[in-house]
C-alpha cells in the first residue's frame, strides 16, 4: 500500500451532504470492472448525461479539478451501501484524501485499507477552505500533513485534526491490516510454538 505522509494538491469542493456510495460508484460497474479500472465511473451519474457526455458544470469535469487528489465534502460523506469499491473508485480517479465533517463509518474504515486518508474537520473550516479554493479558481493547493496532523489551506490558514494512532502509523508506513499483523510475525510464531506444545491434539493431522 502506498505511504501517506504529506500531500499538497488540487482540492475539489463537492460540498453536498449525504453523498452515498451508490452515487460514488454504481453497482453495475462492479460486475464489469475490477479495482484499478473504476476511475472513469466515479460519480458518473453526476459527471455524465444519459448519452455519456460530460456535464461541463460539474466540478470534477472542470480544470484543474479533474486532476484533484483531495476532495472537500459536507456531512455524512459516503453513507449508504457498505462497498469498499467506493474507495477504489475515488482512488482510481486520483483522490488520496477526503476532508468532511463526518463519514459513513464503513467507508471511513475502508479508506485505511487502501491508503486513502479520511479527515474529520468542522464544516465551517471546510467551507472556508472551499471558498479559498474557489477564489483561486482551483490554483490554490491544500496541504495535508499526516505527520503533523495539520491541514494548510491556500491562504495559509492551518487546521489541526486528530486520528487514531495505530491507523496514522499504518498510513505513514503504508501498511494494510495484513501487513500490520505481519509486523508481529515473531510473536505469532512464538505463541504458536507454545500452543502446539501445550495442546498438540489440536494440531494433529488426520
């Protein structure tokens, strides 16, 4: 998994409440496309009309936002269906960090398994950042520093955020859940050796 340390990038303000995972990626796309190929279909019901033509007024179809790596959103981002593919779709589009006042809990958890940083911040701060970005017409970058747990808006305003220490370390080191477990391989082997000696019949082959 790719490490997340410091990201300074274009941010797309998508300040809508209750954006659900069915909007982020439609279920029929999951049948036909694997991880790594979902980017073109992220938020497609908003990005394209019924004929497949881009909506020029939608934020992710505008320059420079079509190359955004950070998304600014309103309350309850990625609620709805419990599909990890919603994270995959955003990641395949290029998003590495989502900043919102609150998240759907399953989406929030899935972000950490894929190297995407979900940041919880007050709505007022996010709206101020969105205003800064829009005033600069997207030219102003947002800096997200996971080492310092600090966001810097285009005008230099700094916002602190908190994150579970284990999850923060995992992102900084680029470790998913399996890789985190394997950090304790020696302890696991030692336990298994003692357990095998104590309860040999559990390990007996038939």
